[in-house]
């Protein structure tokens, strides 16, 4: 994986922008510590930081390719898992290749097919191509790899991370719309938007062209198809699609590993991967004193240890249990925020960052079970009636309680109307009354993007590439049109997936209730984050003063986070986790020198 930067203006020379592109690129060096490269023309400057995974010797970027006396330049971040097939096809058409990297294949495919090359790629990617007259950029269909942009007068600036764009602009402005995103929808974001004024995300499944004006177009989206297979056939088809996706993602010139929680999704990936990678290294994460303080509740019913051990025993993996200290988790909140360039899932982001750093000591690539729940119906809002039929995003449990925390100025923004508006706009994009299809679409466009942003930002901060085999267009398209009853076969969430791999896994894991990423239950963490948040309120510049009803915020802290009785977002953000989120908002204001316009 890599970090990419482009500055482009076809109306003026950019000779004075050399220092800018270098500064912006160096901000992404953790994404690619193996090589940093630049390519500069009068109208287009490109930067690239490389984490070498394929063709370690010859795969440095940016790259150029000359075809019929025309030169094309590209900076690319991704992996194309079917690159060999595409490459062989292009060779038949007369193209020649000088490396074994997929980047050269992507560039040649664009030269031959222009934007239609995107229909060929199976993989995760974000890239920018300049032909001297126009710029082309694209992002993978499910949004595994990020791509942000800003148009400053006639200059288009593109980057893998927002921090590079902020460096170019020179300030971090959050306007009324950004405040609505942060307080109403955060840590999720409206597809295509960021918290920052004039900075946007290219949506998953979209591409852009730029000359003097910017043109953005969707190239992939879910669509209705008939489902003509019975339950037995469907189970076998799901099995085939999942195995195929995992197999494709084993392409690497460096050793692979898997994240193993002992849950259904990570166990499937580990079971299949272990058939091809031997010995397979697996990694799990927990916290100091977790066994002492863990207590089950609706959304986290069991600890992971015994389930992990069953998988390790069955598949003889080389397992590493990463135990995180509470103090380190607190300290990592700052770096996790910087990795994401916005307040995120707080301690879960911080934990994932530390977990990724531990893995990266021995591995550059790991496979994760991320995205299965959004596609196969693993979350409670797929089957709990009160959430299933909620008239706004189902991962926001008690909207009125959330909104009551804010001050009068924020109340005037009518956040509830904004949230419902964004919800309805998303539903209008798919033109269906089928609730199961609506939920899959909402989850993949919103909730899954929040988790994928976490995964990319935190792993790449640790110079680790994470692959997510369940984030497959083929799997998603098939599940989208599958009957809802099949999804919950045998009366279990993700029932179809459980049945598809029942023979691969211990029975306990086949029927283990879905548990989210583990959070800490330590009273030490609670005390540490409570003290941090209290201390932040002594700072008169604290951004929280601009948003919150301070007596209610103080009462929330005094109650040790218990006065807020439903998760702020998803399944985990309550109590100490919510305090950590508010503390991240404070840090964000301080570190990024946030300028509010609302």
C-alpha cells in the first residue's frame, strides 16, 4: 500500500510548487516507508510513498508509460488481484511490461480502455493518471482505499489523506455543514464529504476527469437481479465466492498474516488462508486485566480467548496475542486522531493502531474479517425490530439523547432534520422498498465506510497493509439480491455464512454470537480518560465549549459516562468510550487549529 499526492493545473505552470508537493508527500511517509518518489511536469506534480508488497525491486512510483508517442504518468495505491489475467490480455494487444507490479498493468489498462478499465479490476485501489492534457482519478468500488481532493481556483489537489490537503490549503476550516457532520452523524460521514470546508472524498465506485473543470461519475453500484438458486445452491455459491475472494487476496511477495478474534468472520479467513500459507501467523488483541474486569452485555457476550485457541489448535497457526496496556491506549488516542484526521471511534481506533504496530514488526500484510457484518447481516439492526424499522440510521440508538447534549447555538442547526435528510437521500439512490436491500446499502455506504476508514488510517499509520476479503463486489451483489430468509438461515444472524463454512470451523465458533471488536473494561482506563477529559475543560480554547451544554457534559463526566444510556454510534461508544470520543474532539481542535464557521 502507498500514499499518493497530485497537484494539477492545465492553465498555468506549477514550477513553484516543488516544495509544496514534497512537504505534502512526506506527511504520508508512514503509509509507505520503503520509498518516496516524485514526478513533475509543468502542469502536473505527483508524489508517492511506497510500502513494497509486489515486485519489491522494480515497483517504485510514480511511473510513466509511453504508448503511440504519448506519455502517461500515474501515482497509485492498491492491489489488483487479477492483474495476471489483465496483463496477459494486454500483452496480446501489443503492450510490453518492464516490471512485475500491478501499477504498470493499471496504467496500460487505462491507456487501452480509458475509464472502462475500471470494469476489469478486481481489487482495492485509488490512483491518479495524467496524460498531459487531462487528469483521471478513480477509487475502488467499495472504498477500501481512500482518495480526497480539493479544487482551489483552477488547481486540483488529490491525496490519500486529508492532512496533506490541509497542508496545501494552510488552514483547517470547519463550516456549518462540517459541524452538522461531526455532531449529527459522526464518526460516520455523508458519502463524498469530510468535516473540512472545500475538502471532499471521492466516493467508492466513482471516478473523476479534470481539465479546466471537474467531472465526477459513478462507474459501479448495486443493482437488482433475480435470485434463482434454492437454499442449498445459495449456501454453496456463498462458499465459492468467499473462498475465491480470499484466494485472490493471497497475492504477495512478502509473508501474509491474519487477524484472528475467534469470531466467525476472522476464523473463516484464517481457516482458508492456512490451506495456502504454512505456517500461518495469526494475531489477536486484548487488554491488560481483561479477564478480571470483563462483563458480558447484549453486544459483547463472550471473551475471545477460548475460541482463538480452538482455531490455533485446529489449524496449527503461529499465534501472537497482543496485550495492550491501558496507559498506552490513552496515549494512542492522539496518534489515532492524527491518522484519521478527525475524531473517530476513539479507543477502538487507538487499539487498532497499537494492534497494527505490533503486527507490522513481523508482517507487512494482514487479512481481516472486516465488512462481513455489513454484507451478511451481522448487526442487531438487521433483526431487532425497533432498530430495523427506525426512521433514521439504525446505528444511532437514541437520537434525542444525543441532541440534548448540545448548546443552544448547535440546537439551532436542526441536526435531526439534517440527519433524516441524509438518510432519505441515501435511500433515494437505490429506488427500492425492500428493507433488507435498504439496510445493506445504508451499511455499505455509511457504517462500513466508517470502519474501512478506521482500518486504512490506523494500519497505514503503522505501515501495515490490511486486506478485507469480504469487501468483494461479487459477494455484495449476490447477497444484495438473495432472499432475506436465507441471510438468517437456522434463525441466526449471518446464518447463510455459518452454514457455508460449518465444516471448516469448530462448532462453538460456527454458532458464536457476533461480538464487536473488543473494548477495554478496565476501571483504570475509565479513570484515566475521565481525568483527561476533566483536565481538558480547564482549557478555555477547548472546542467542546463551542458545541456542548457544559453542565450536561460535566454531569456526564461526573456520572463516569453512565448518564448517556445508549451507544453514541454502533455498539461500543458509551461510557468511557464516549468520553474518549469527546476528548478526541478536544485534541482535534488543538492539534489542527480548527477554525469554526457556523
